[in-house]
């Protein structure tokens, strides 16, 4: 499920999607937290993070393209940051593609600030203007589709406080539901809600 959502979310541009084996390996590591979002009983997005001591990191965030612009990404990030802060994390970081302005605006709205840059951090298909989403065959066109573009990553950081861990999770969920209901009135979409959270440490896996 995670790999399929990731692939759909990054089908056009952005970092290369992760496979099922990659997610299985990550979720087996200590300090991992997964938050999943669903609409009408169907998973439509998730955020995966990890922490060690008082340092946390957002590893990946994705929401299905048809379900974007409804507050789901913000709700996912807030739920993850709340979990990290409650675990004693005092600083959270992430990397985002330098040309992904919508994601940078989302993270900035959540209190993250640019703290550095990683040159050529991401690799993705290039040459056709559609980031490799096209198909076909033949000489020059095929070579263009197989070209690889290097994209810088912007490193963003945010300080967390105990108050972040004490935030009312119901408020975030209510905001997402309200956004979904508003969108539903116009486009027939169901409300969004967080349905699962799993946190791992050296000894156990829990779901709430």
C-alpha cells in the first residue's frame, strides 16, 4: 500500500518512488513513525518519520494527486510532529526538492525554515518536459526520456517544544474533516481523517 501510494504521488517529477522492500526495511528500524490518512475508508496519503535521541526527521510525505489541496498534507505533518515532540524530540528536519515550491510553502507554514542545500541530491528522469511520465520508443526521444536530471535539495529545520507534543490532535483531524466537507460540497469528495499511526522502537511496534 505504501509503495503504491508513493509511486502515484511521485509519478510526474520529484524524487524516484520507493519500493515495497524499502518501506519494509525502514519500518523495521527503531524510532520510525508512520501516519496514514484515508478518505472514505481508502488510504490516500501518509507521512513517514524517524527520531533518535532529540533529533527527528520527516523522511517522506505523499498524498494522492486527486486528494491534494484539502489540508491532508498539513494534517499528516502536524500529527507526526506532535508524536515526535511527545517522544522528546527537540528539532525536526527534512529535505525537499529545490524546485518543489508547493511543498516548501507547506513546510514553511508549519514553521520550518531553510537551513542549507544539498547539491544534486535527487535524481529523476528528464528530457521530455514531463519528468519521465511519457512512454514510447525510438532514437532521440528514447534517449531523452532516459536522461537523468540532478536536482538540489533544500534542507529545512524546525525547533519543537513540549507544547507541540501536547497539541490537541482532535483539532487537526477536525480541520481536515472540515476541509474535506467543504471540498465535498463542491466536488463530491469525502472528508479526510487520520486512521492509523505506528511507532517503532527497539522492542515493540504499537498502533493507535
